[in-house]
């Protein structure tokens, strides 16, 4: 089982794709202008800009072209949720969105726009700027979400510490996405107030300073998210995950989903967090109150070179060396 899961992680296209852009990210980081008003940038889900007692948060995402062409409404909606969850996972509140959209077919174009507007209403985030090309030869869609947070409450993705427990937070009240069987939809069928309420759990945890590092679980799945968290760690930490601790939502078990499939899923309203063991119960109490399931699935460890390990409680295996 360990070898099977290890292979599934190594061969996950979305993990490979993120690794491919590392040289580009490093080149930009080395050659672009630097400013002392920036608190955190590359490697974070939301970069932070100093603004008196607060941080301005900013995150940008591009939606894949084949998704736009095949599911334009869903692509539009996704352009909002991907950035909104980046803001919430660092403890912030999203306050505005900017959209860039290009399309060659007006009917498809307006389906994209309708999805964007529905996402805007669902998460109560106004669309304040953007650029539209309705006579393009291709389809393009990207979004930038702006948020804010008090400086002392900001949760970085880079602050995992040796000895931290690794926690998997999942919303079990979901369904399999229409566009993708690897998409766990916990949003479209809930009203706006409930969708936002569940995300407020991250705001409460941030205010109480219970989290050391955090990332939301997107298309890299559970292990893609963990790899990003350790890849950009300030302390160059590693992770050791007990695969038997990863619980699959009952609705997915009913559909025949196994662990090999589940770990590849884009899990909305879900996070990977790290914290010190003495804060675990406080965190669990918060997420339970907001209807989310929390499980300790592993440990942050100090090993060089940086690596991802998995275990079953008895045996362990190195999956990837960074």
C-alpha cells in the first residue's frame, strides 16, 4: 500500500506541473524589483503588503483553457473561489476581485461571466476592475483577489516548525463535481452565509494564533499541498505522513473512492495546517463548531535534504526529495 500511494504522489500531474514552474519562480524572485513594503511574497497563497496596522493581501490565479472551453460557467465560478480560499487560508478576509477574460464565442463568454458573477455573490466579493477581450482567438481567464488582515494575525505558508503536528481540515458536506470527478464541491449547493461561515473558522483560528503554517488544498491534492508547504519553508523542514490517518468522507466511500484517488482531489473548504501539539484541542474545537472535520495526519520533521515521507504506523518510505 505504501508503494502504491508513493507512486500516486510521484505521478500526480498537478504536482509535476507545479514543480516545472519552480525555475521560473526562482528567476523572477532573483531578477525582479524588491520593496521594503512587502512582508511576504513568493511561496505564499496570499502575498502580504504592509499597510499601517494591517496587511493588504493579494493572490492571482489562472483557469486552465480546457476547463473554460468545456465548462465555462464552472470556470467563471472557480476563478473566484480559488483566490477567495487563498485569502481565507492565511486568516484574511477577501474584499475585492479583478478579472481578466478573453473569449471568441459570445455565448460561452457570457456563461463565463455568469459564473464569475455567481462566485462574486456567493462569497460576497465585489468585482471592481478587470479587462475584457470579446474578440479573442482563444479563451483566457484569470483573477486577482484582494484581502486584508491585522498584521499580528497573518498566517504564513512558510512557518512550519519541527515538531508541529500536520492537520488535515476537510468539509465532509460535499458532492463530486460535475466537471471533474477529482473535484470535491462543498460550495455550490450551500447558501452564501453558510459558505462564508465555514471559512470564518480560519479567521477565528488566526485571531487566537493557533496555526503556525497553512495552505488550502487545491488541484495538487493533499500531498501536493504538503509538498508546497515544506518546499517554501523558512526552516527547510520535511514532512512525515501516516496514510492511515487520512480519512475519506463517507459520501466518497459510498461512491467507491479509495485513498489513492482521494489524495489527488481538489478539496474545497479544506486546508493543511501545522501547529504545536498543545494547541491541537483548541483548533479542533473551533473547526468542529464550524462544521469541519479535523485530523492529525503527520509531523513536521527536521531532516536534510528536505523530503516527504509516508508511513503506515509501522513502515515508512521516502516519496520525494526536494
